[in-house]
């Protein structure tokens, strides 16, 4: 059996191991998953998060699902469909989850004559290929995006679109990494990203580990530091991009786009083409996950809101296409009109 390891996940023959992103930056704790149900739980409970990372994780979960099968061969197809459906139900917004599972399912359907052991090896190779491709894709996104970064720029980013949100390297943070690797000096402003604090906990941790200049700000500081001239560029990730360019990303992204437009600051999305969902015509068709109210009434185990207060906790919002300067992908930078530019990028991949 093969092995694969990155900062976000490790595949070790019969299990997938995740760094527990709920514990960072206080502790570096790892969670082992030996069944597809455990992978489902890791995705749903945000042990692993970020659209590309979720996709790769689900692919390994699919492999584990095949390993679990012990019944009659004629029952395998129904079992694998149930595995796919269960993993697909972990989180609804990130389209990479469904993209990866459909890729695994297509491979499974194309290999009906394989023995069970050969099937597992074939599926394992595909999951590892998805992971390795993600790293190369992120590096290409970084190289393409670095072209819009000037020496000395202040860059604001939201949530965590770095190595932890992907298999490795990152999308929005990949742009920053590539610019730094080219010798450009940048200042990064990471907003805290309530309620789950991915910016405070994860982005600042990642960038400090990489010795990249990062300043943590509260979410409600963004407009002020833009007005003060500290920000020259906003770069964020995405969990699903509609055919017209409307982009779903962590809640609060839409507010940053409005502020960037007000202050004349370019606003870029950085994401792989696997995040683009051409079956969604616009942002109104993107499903938005609502998460536990506890995320906003508590920080960890500490209650910060009155008992019984009504809450609303959508995990994502949608930024309209006409507020996005460009969408940075592995194939280049798409510009408006996105229904044309993104479609052309897809055509060039076939």
C-alpha cells in the first residue's frame, strides 16, 4: 500500500490522519480515521476544513469505504453509493467535496472486473493523485496570482485559504507565498474571521511559520485600515464559484468586497477550477450551510452571549461577480464577464 503526507493530511495504508485544526494554534494534535464514517465526522466537525482539503479527504474516505466492504461482490456497488452519499452529506457548500467524490465514483464504475484488492489499490492511487494534483494546482495559482502583487503591497486576507485549507501550499496564501518567493516584500493583514477564528488561529499561525510578515486585526477593523492606506490588495479563497463568477466564501467576505470597492482596492478570489460549479448559474443557486449556534454564543467552552438568545450562523456568504476584480486559477486569471472567461478555461482543460 502507498503512503502520502502533507501538512494537512497523511495517508498511511489503512487510515487517513488529519492535523486537528480545531486545536491550532495552541496544540498540534492529530486525528486518525480508519473508516469512512470517521472521515465524515472529521469533515463535518471541522477537524479538516477548506474546500480543496475537504475534497482530498473525502477521496481517502471513499477508499476506506471500499476497504470496509466484506459482503457479496454483487452488493459492492450499493455499498459504495452509500459511502459516497454519506461523505457528500458532510458539508453542503464546498463543491470540491462533490467533485472529488464524483471522480472517485467514475473510476469505481469503470473498473468492474477488478478484484477487491486491485480495486482498493486503484482507488488509493486516485486519491493520492487528487492530493498531489492539488499541490501542483495551488502552486500554479500562486504563480499566476503573484503577478498582481507589487513589491511593498499590503494584502488583506479573510479566513484561511492556506496550506491547511488545501492539501498543501494554499490558494490565497499561495499567491502570497509565491510573491514572497519571487522576492517581493509584502505585509499581510489577517482578520480574525469570527465565529470560528480561522484567521486568528490558522492564517496567522501558517504565515508566522513561513516567516511572512503578518498582522492580526479584528474583523471590524478592515474598513479603517483600508481608509488609512494600509491595504493595497484583498485576496481570499472560495468554496464554490457560480458560472457567472458569484463566489461563496467564509461569512464576512461580502462585507470586505463592499469595503474594497468603496476604497478602490482590487479584490481577488484565488481558487482552483474544481471550485467552479458551472451547473450553478449564479450565487442564488449556491447552498449555504448554517452551522451550530454554539459557535457564536461560545468561544471554546466559555459562553459569551446570554442563555437562550436567538442566533443566525450561516457559514458562508456570496460576493457578486461585479465586485470581483479577477478570479485567480491554475489556468490564469479570469476577468469579467466570468461566464465567458471561466467557460474558456474549462474548455482549455479538455
